C-alpha cells in the first residue's frame, strides 16, 4: 500500500482551505468595520501628480 504524493498534497490543500474558511467565518465583525474606516491616504507621488495636473 503506497500513498501517492498527489493524494497527500490534495489532503493538505483541503485542510488549509478548511482552516482559512473556519477562521474567516469566526472572525469578529468589528474588524471589518475598522478596516473600512482606515482608508488609505493618498501617496505623496499621487498628491504630487494631482498638484502638477492642477497647475496646468
């Protein structure tokens, strides 16, 4: 009885996907609201570009 490498890989992938799904399902909803409120500020290069375009 030999175990193929592909079988082991498939079992590990299923376990990993199940772990990620479980963690996603059990996270607190407060974290999602916090992430939405922390919007990214414009990078300095974006700001410089907008200032350059406004000068025209």
